C-alpha cells in the first residue's frame, strides 16, 4: 500500500481529490490536512509516498511547508490560478492539477507518478523548491525550523545573513536561525535593492546599516543599528555604494 | 467644446469692436487735421481694411503654425515686411481714390506715422494671437492628457478586477465540482449564487451609485460562496443600522475590502475566522467597518494595505479627491478597515 496525503485548506477541494482517489484501492489515504503545519506533522509521522498539495494556505504556503520537510515525498500540486507556480512545476513537479480538474486529468497525474515511482526515480522535490522559492511571497519572509517549532521571519526583520558551512545563519533581533540553503540562493531570492552581498560570506540588509567604516586596508565594515559589525569586501563596498546611491 | 466656442465668439466680437473704434478714431483724427468728412472716411476705411487683411494674414499663419521661442524673430520680420507692403499699397490706392490739392503732400508726410501706427497695431495683435493660440494649444494638450489618464485609469481598474477574480472563480468552480458528487442540491445552489455574483460584477459600472442595501445583498452572495469554499472556518457577523441601509455608495466598493479581510483573516490564522462588518450613519456620512483577526507575529505590515485595498483607495480618491476616506487599524490581533462615504449633494446621488 502506498500512503497518500491531501493538504488543502478548502474542505471541498479535499473531498474532490478523495472522490477521485476511490478509483485507486492501492492508494491509501492516510490523512487530510487543512494547513501547512498539520501537513508537516502528518508527513513526518506518516511518511506518505505521495502528497496532493495546495499552494495558497494559511500561515505557511505549500512551498514553505515543503522546504521544512526532510526527505520530501513526491508532490502533485493542486492549485487554482498561479501563473508563476505553473512555470515552476513544468520543470520539476510530478504534475500540477489546475482546479477544477476532472477524473481523467487526475488519472493522468496518478499514472505519471506511478511511472516515476516504479522506476524508483527520486522525487526532484529539491529542484522544485529551488525554483519555487523565487516566488513573490517568499521574497517577503523566510520560514525556518527551530527545533520542533516553525519560525516565520519577515525579511525586514533580518539583519544580515552569514555563510556557515552547508547552512546560512539568519541573524535577527531574536538571535540567529539556521537554514539549509546556499548564500547564492538567498542572494537571488531576496530583493537585491534591500539585501546586498557585501562579502563572500555575508549578505546585509541595508535598512539596518547605520554607517560604514574603513577597516584595515582596502576593506570596510558595515555597522548595524543593533551594534553588529558585518565585514565588507572591496567588491561588496562597490555594490553597497551603488545601492545606497553614494 | 461649447465653452471654447463661446470664447471664440466673444473674441471675434471684441476684435470687431476694437477695429471699428480704430477706424472711427482714424477718421476723426484726419477730420481734425482738416480733411473733409468724405476724404477722412475713405482714407480710414481703405487703410484699416487693408491693415485688417494684413493682420488676419499674420493671425492665420500663427494659428496653424504656432511659433516656437526661437522663431519670434521671423514673426517680427514678417510684421515689418507686411507693414511696408501695407503702407505701399495704401499709398497707391489712396492717391487714386482721393483728389485734392493738399492731400498728396499730406499723405506723403503722414506715411511714417501711418507705418508706425500700423506696425504697433499689427505687433500687439500678433502678440495677443500668439498668447491666445498657445493657451488653446495648452488646453487641448491638457484635455488629451486627462483623457489619456482616464483611459489608463479605467484600464487599470479593469485589470485589477480581472486579476482578483480568477482565483476566486476557479476555486468556486472546484468546490462546485466537488459538490456535484456529494451534495448535488448544494452544487445547484452554488451555481446560482456564483452566476448572480458574476452578473452583478459585469452589470455594474464602477461609477454607478447604489444603496447600501443593494451592495450588502451583493456582498452576501460573495460571502455565501466563500462560506461554502472554506466551510466552518469562515463565519460572518453583519451589523447594520436601518438608517445606513438607505444611504448610497459607489457600486462594488465593499467586495474588495471584504475579500482582503477574508484573505488576511483566513490565511493568517488557523481555525475559525470571524469577519465582522458594521455599517452606520455618523455625522451624515456612511461608515463601514470590516474587521478580521490576524497574527501580529507573522504578518508583515505590508500585507495590511495589500493589493485590494490599494485599488479601493485609488477609486475613492478618483471619486472624491480625498485620500483619507479609507483607514486601517491593527489592535488586539484584530485588523479593522474603515471606509467613510461622504454624503455628496446632487451629481452622483442622482444617477
């Protein structure tokens, strides 16, 4: 039996997937979730092999939820209207179902999944997330996992980002949070008029800079309102000057 | 452009009176210098009709070809040239038209004075014409600009509405699709509600005014559909006093505000969301408040004045030229959007 999960905030949207699933006795619907938090918990507890996922949901959206899952299962998106998302899926998702969809279309998606599943193709969910995280809503906030808790950080609360091996340290007023991403990912995803790669290992939020001091020869240091000091390389200084209009 | 036509007529009248005065003055002056009444009148009519023709020529040229700043020299030269031609023709005609012993000598002596007066009249007229036509040109371009702005505005509003609808529409269709399988009666009801709602959107013009009662009925359709979509997560509480229900407001104004509240409320909190709508009459104004819960920890302030509210703000500004009619307040985990509709006398109310 393959375990299946439906995550959608609209009860009727869940029930139509449930109805279509009745054609597949080999697929066992183990849970229905109404938001990303429930979904996350269910994925970790039940380890489904396929999830039907809506994008626009309370608190955290479908993409953000997936980012927090270790070993994400195969995903079929169900969404009403999201031009950007459609572009992103075309590359990486198993399939995306545009609401409203009929049984035939649903069957096609299941067939696609079965085919990939039988060939033991590893779900390309990581690739998907890389593209999806460039969606507009994710320029506004960053979702991280802090122990068992989920933390949503609005981007304007971020002081600066620091590279730390495979992780990026996100420094905020409440201390720092770790996220398993690369610096170049954040450099791309965040608004470049606000976040500047001041140094190979640092991205700084210019709204928190209070002054830039010279530091040793050729180098500078950005002093933040919070008192933090962020190293600025020669190239980074040029970028900062450009964005700050100096 | 009736106003501008009227101005043109008024301009023509003033122009003709001035010209008659000039002619009378000219004749009187010559009479005072000792010419007979007949000679004075002939001299005046011939000179001034010719001058009028020269002036009309200049004005017409300027009318179709408004000179730029660096072309004023050309206009000046044209005036001098025309004055000389005018003086020469006038002299030739007058010598033939009027006999007398003293007249030719008088004519010759007065040529310089005639020339300078003619030049002055022509110069002043030219200046007035340049100012007049420049002003008209400016008015026209302003009109064009405001026309273009209005079109852009309409297109913008249309686009905003179109962008807001599809999500709602497709999700509703998806709900109907689900209901067909499990509760066909409800599906039928929802199809009806959705149709009525869409018909309302298409039928109503942005500029039309409706009573709050009508607008609330329309809003109720929207809320009913959303309630089917979100099930027991969405609850609404509507409080209206009788007085306010008869007041008028621009059509389709409330739906984006409520849509914003629902999105904000439903997507920012988990569990049941109560959207509260209160309407009342305060100081002769219609005041409508929409409240939704939110989570101060996770919502960025930008979401508060989101997409939908911006278009409402813009519409209110276009209708009333005021930007203080829409206000938002976040307090105790409740986000409140308040709209004030001023009681406009005449105009919109009548339509």
